[in-house]
C-alpha cells in the first residue's frame, strides 16, 4: 500500500501539493493498525538514518533556559487544544516531570510508559502564516 505524507495547514489544505513523501519508497516507517491516524505512524530511526547519507549528528541548536520571566503564575496542569488534537501537561512531583496526555488519554511510548518532559514550551501564535511555493 502506498501512502503519502504531506505538510498541511490549519484547515488541512496541502501547503506543498505534489511534494509529499512517498512512504512506500522509504524503509523505516510503519503504522500500528491498533491506533487511529495520525497517531499510528512510527519510524525506526536506524533505518531512516541508513538512507540519509548527508545526515549530520545532532548538535546544540542554541536553546538556553534561565529564570522564569516575570508576570507568570505557577500551574500544576495546563491544557492546550489545536484543531486536530488536544494535549494536557500535568506536573508529577514524584517524577519531577510533566506527564503528557493526548485527546483525553495518557500519551504512551511504544513500550507502554507514559510520555513525560522536564520542560514544556507551548507556543500560542496570534497569527498563522501559510507559505506556498
């Protein structure tokens, strides 16, 4: 079965029509039939990297973290909704991390443990710009 991945905009329009990635030509992607799209697409990194001759090693991209800016307020849970999915980030004092929920359920890694993060950055754009070739 041939599947095509495309970059899509806010209302689902294709931003770069015809420039999708033919997943049938790239080894390393697979779908979990027990999950609904788009949450069922996975990749085997080692297979993908073996096909990317010019890929470089990960490097420092410049993020720096310091004290929290003024004007904020502490929270132990924060919901975020987008047109296609919703997320909840809940602080776990025991784990010392933010636990991730997606569409009302725990977001789980392939091996079954709940996804978590030491830091969560949520971007809420005031304006969306769609770029077309």
